[in-house]
C-alpha cells in the first residue's frame, strides 16, 4: 500500500516496448534520431500547432531551463510559494536563470488568483533600478495540492500579467492528469488560454525518465538548444527519451494511464468521505488525496504498512488551520495503483 508518489511506479508496457525497439541497432545522436523527430511531430499534432520541443530527463531540468530561456538574471518569476520551482528544486531555476528571483505568492490549494498576481505586480515598479523586474508567471497543473486549473482560470491569469508583458509558464508534471480530469484538449489549457511554455511531464505517468519543454512560439526557444546542452540534458542516446514519449503518446496511452490514476484517487476520496471520520483538506480533482489526520491515526496507518507523506498546511483556505495534534497526509495514486490497494487502505480508515 504505497501511496507516497506517482514517481515510484515504473514504466508502462508500451513505453518499455518502445524503448526496446529503439535499442536495436544504431541511430543518430543528440536528438537527430528518427524517434525524436517523430515525437516532435506528435507534439505538434497533440497541440494543434507548430511547437518547439526539447526532451530532457527530469522535471527539474524542464522547469529550470524553460524559465531560464525566457527570464533575464535581473528578472523575477511569480509563482505560488509552495510551487516546485520555489520549494522543491534546490535553487535550480535561479541557478540556470543566472540569479533571477523567485517570488512566492499565497493561494488556496496552491492555486493563484488573478487579483493576488495583480497586487504583487503593483508592488514591483517597472522603472525602479532597485527591484527585480517581473518577467514570468509560473503555475502548476495539477497543483501541488491536487487541484486543476480550468481554461478560463488560466486565461484570467494571462489577462492579469499581459499589461506588464510577462510570459506564462506551466509546470505540467501532472499535465496528463489535468487533461484527463477536465476532458478538454491539451491546446485548450495551454496556448489557447495564454500559456507560452509548458513543462510536459512523462515520468510521473508511465515513463522512466522523460520530460519535454514545449514552446508554443518556436521563436521563443532560440536559446534553448545551448541551454539544454550546457545543463547536460542533450543526451547522446536521445532516441531513448524519444522512444519513451512515442510509446506514451501513441493511441492516447498517456491519457489512459492518467485516467486510471485519477479514478483510483477518486475512489479513495469518495470512500474516505463516505466513512465520515476523516476530512479532506482539498477536493480530489486529479490523482492526489489529502486527508486531515489526527497524529494517532497517522501513526496507525503507518504501523499497518500504509506509506504516504506528511504535507504542508500552508495552502489551506484562510481561517481553516489544523487543530493541535493534526497533520495532513498526502496519498498519491498512479497508473500502477490497484483497486484492491485502495480498498485495503479504506478498510484501515474504517477501523478508526
């Protein structure tokens, strides 16, 4: 009963098969192979437009290089204060952007509201040599609390930053889960809503180590080939990343995997709610469930072999803090989560 992270699942069978096929024989190096070229075309088809695509092996690299490509060293990236780019990447975005500043903002469920962004921009004077200049807004889809941005919410954020000319970045480590949850096209929640660059996640959704930086205006990607090489992510055997995406994107496989993970999380959330003895911190909108747990119940779950992690209460709604002795447990479902695992976990919740 391991619900720690969707990072812990291996690769899906089609991804494995695609990698095995790519492993046979010789192929051009450094992304000049047939697999990478086919995947670039697949992304253009997926997003219904010409795009510039750069394959890397980690989400940290995808985010850091996407931001560095569009932010100057004296620039600033606005994001939620618990976003991965602010709190979970060991300063990589700042490092690769030459010292650009990450400015964290509040928001319930790690979602940003346009008025919060507008207020922060008003505090950053465009004519001041003493302040960093805001150049990008970064949002996470789905958020670190498992919530999903709708197309109109993304468009509203883009409208809030447009007067100052900021670019909009989307950290899509769980982009597949968001698309599956919303039932919309990938285009609708990216460039059609104002997103300029997307970190498209594969590793949490059936790949071994495959992420893509997708620029919706190819001209904006002019620096990216050199930045990726300098960061050590231009792999000589790049076909093995391309093959992972080829296996993942074929026949909607990526959405099938994400849909299963979402369904397992939905089953868990509905089961907890039906028991009536545990409150959820946020609604379950993708593949994560956040339960408010008395410390005794947390310890009971862990003693019974349930693996999960304690989570921050920093994005709870205003005025809704934890009671003394309470914590938030994060339970993540993946494409490999089995219904019987969820049922066993619910049976332990029922004992409380």
